[in-house]
C-alpha cells in the first residue's frame, strides 16, 4: 500500500509539474495510433476509448493547474469555429396571444439539418455496400485517433437513443399502471417492473432475431402521418404557437404547434435512420455474420427495435394530452334521481337538446355534477328563491329554460368552489418550501402543456422554469377537467394568459383576487380586466402586463419574474403590496346617455 501511495504521489507530481508533459502526450497518442492499427474489432476499441479519455482528462487537469499554450490556441480555434455558427442559432419562445398575426417561417438551420442527415444516410449505405464487413477497416487506415473520436460521438448518440427509447415507455407504464396509494415500494411496483422487464426482453430479442430494415419504413410512416396532421389540422385560438428570431438579428417569425411537431419528428426520424444506417446498414445489403463492429452493430439493432415503442409512446401521450386538454369544451353533467320512473330516453333527449350529459339513478355524483331529484309538480322547487340542493324538479320544469339556467349557474358555482379549494391545497403544500432562485410561481391550470405549479427560475442553470419540473401536487389531482375548462374559458374572456404569484402571497389573498375576478366575469362576461378592477384589495397588488417582443416587465418596486426573453403573453402578476398610496379614480362620464336637444324642422 505504501508503494502504491508513493507511486500515486510521483505520478501526480509528474502530471502537474513535469517538464516533459507535451512530449509525453504526443508519445502516448502515437502509441495509441499504432495500437489501434493492430486491433481487429470495436471490442478492442473500448480500451482505446478509455486510454484516449484518460489522456484528455490528464490534459485538462494539467491545463487547469498550469495553463498550456497549445491548449489555449486550440481552445481559441474551437471558440472561433463556434462563432461562425451564430447565424444559424435562434431564440424561440411561446406565443399565447396570437394577435396581431406574425408572418410564418421556418429557421434556416432546419433545412441544413435535413440536408446533412440525408447525406449522412446515403454515405452510410454506400459504405456498407462497398465494405460489407464494416466501415472500421477504412477508417483506421486513415487515422485511428480520428476514428476513435467519431466512435465516441456515435456511441454517445446511441446511448442517448437507448435512454430515450427505454425511459419514455417507462413513463407511460407508470401513467397507465399507477402506484397504489398505500404502496410502500419506493420506485416501481412489481406490476410495473413486470411490464418494463417484458418490454426490454422483447426489444432485445427482436434486435437479435429480426432485421433492421422495417424501421426505415416505420420512420417514414411517422413523418408521413405527422405531415398529414399538420397539413389538415385547423388553426385554433387555444393552440400553442412559437415565435423565433435569429440571434444575429432579423424579423420575428411564427410557427404553430403542428408545424413545429412535424419538423421535430422529421429531424428525429432522420437522425434515428442515420444511426441505424451507420451502425447496421439497415439490413438493406447482405453482410457477413462476422463483422469488425460487433458491439456497435448490437447497439444499433437495439436502437432500431426501440423506435416503434418510442413512437407509439409519443402517440399515446399525444392522445392523452388531447383527451385532458382544458381547451376542449366539456359538457356539464346533470345527476338526476328519477323518483317518478319517467322514461330515461325522454330525459336523455331533453338533456342532449340543452347540451348536457345526463346520469340517471347512479350511485354517487362527481364533484362537478349538478344534482337534482325528479318529483311530482307540487313538490317542485324549480322557482324557489333559495332551494335546497339537490334541487327538486318536475318533468314540466325540464321542458323550460329557467331550470337549465339555474343548473348552469350551479355548475359555475361548483367550479369556483373547486378552484378555491384547489388553490388552498396547492399553496398550503408549497408554503414551507424555500428556493434559492426565482421570485414566485407560474400558475396555469388552464394550459394542457403545464402539468403543475412551476417556479419562474430554476437553480441549476438560471434559465426560466416554465417547462421545468413541477412543484407540489399536479393540477389533474386538484382540478377536474371540467373545472380547468371553465378556468380556460374565464381566462380567455378576461384576456389572461398566465398568472404569476410572488413568494409570500398566501392562498387567502390569492382566493380574494379570484373572487374579484369571478365578480367581474359575472358583471361583464367579455370584458378585458385591468389593474384598476382590483383596486382596494389589501396585502396584495395586482398588475397586468402584456409581455411582448422585447418588452419585459419593468418596475422599481416589484421584482421581474423570469420568463422566456422572446414571448407574447398577457400576465396577471400577484405581488405582495409594497404599501404605495392608491388614488381613487372617478368613473368616466358617459356622454352617450346624456340628454341631447332634438330639433324639429
């Protein structure tokens, strides 16, 4: 042990202070080049990759302790090459307003990537056609170190593809087969582990027994289906859109969600096809059983047969997101106890005519269901000022309009109560949490792509956290889908896209703000809400801001929430009241109702 300790000390001194560091690096690289030319397959390349990584790690440690001139020059060259690509980089952000309309466009980098991936696939297939044993024999004749560098990059892409192809189906399994409430298992349950193990065994078995060429057709089918969807999908005001702009300057362009999805799926499919073509040839040509790339070919075959599960998982998640989209109208539900034994077909017909769903004599109504009891006419409470719920109605009442208006109002009141209870539970859960970054939370249960409360800034890299991990209970467990749809409709009418809630604003003040919002919606259903409508609320300050292109929120007294620098969103900010004086403004005089003289000819 003492000998090993002394040897480690001498190696450390030689690495950090030795004068022959650069010649030693050159000698090691030359030995690695000679070693690689004598190897026969990529199993030996694992040793070469480990040695190359160790050499690069040693250069990094030495350069950090004592800067090396040639490393600096190499770093400057890499930095200069990276600046040449600045013209291809662009900023992108969400567009929740949609008005005024921005001219559509696609980033230039998309076309460059399309061309690059197509050329990559063609070159890979040509190489496999000319060299059925693999591309390794050609590469090491040129330079083994360059071959190792490309192999590290290729293995990295394969690892990311395998990680995504395994992780996404696991998320789907956890979603479809949820964990029981009283389960003490920390991660996956036994049933979930069974399905995950079955999926992995099936894909590995398929990678050994089946060729990879059907995956090319599967990727092409995914591109075709996505193109057809984006070509036939109607434009809806609730759909998420994006705006982007080149970092070097230029005009802002827009891109809707179907178009962005089509571009993403196309690039992803071409990349997967390029990986499969590079590692296996796709099975398009006859190749010998013994190749010089057994490890790479094994990984490529596994990636190929992970692709169908990956795309099917994406499709199922897309269907689930549409089924749970708060923007899609949800018909209200009437829970009716039929004590008179009236024919159910007649009741269903009347409810359907009014746009309602009907449940007759079911066991227990849901939280959002409006409950009523069908009784004789003399016991009806349909026209009572303050009836008891479930309200008693007779068959003749259901033929009129007034009782359905009372049902609608009752459903609206129930949604508002659920919103208040959900806000209370949500902010009770996060009350004791402390964060080192950010000023508050983004509250958006009306958006399908936001699953829970998020911070305005995350701690790892300082970027906005609107699409990051959620804080507290997910929205789907707090608010029923019909309640989220009601909130979406309410925010659309009052022209609110997002709600920012500062740290320190408790749930009682948040509920008071929402009660004022409900009151304004009752008085003026289609009116745009402004700051003045919330004047008089204590301990909370409500400020509205239209976050537009290059127009961030600025205030001397209130903190600026972190959000995407390029976005179009109207935000309702809920801040702690800083105590500034508020002036009471008189209502403007309405000249339209003032008397005017009438002249007679």
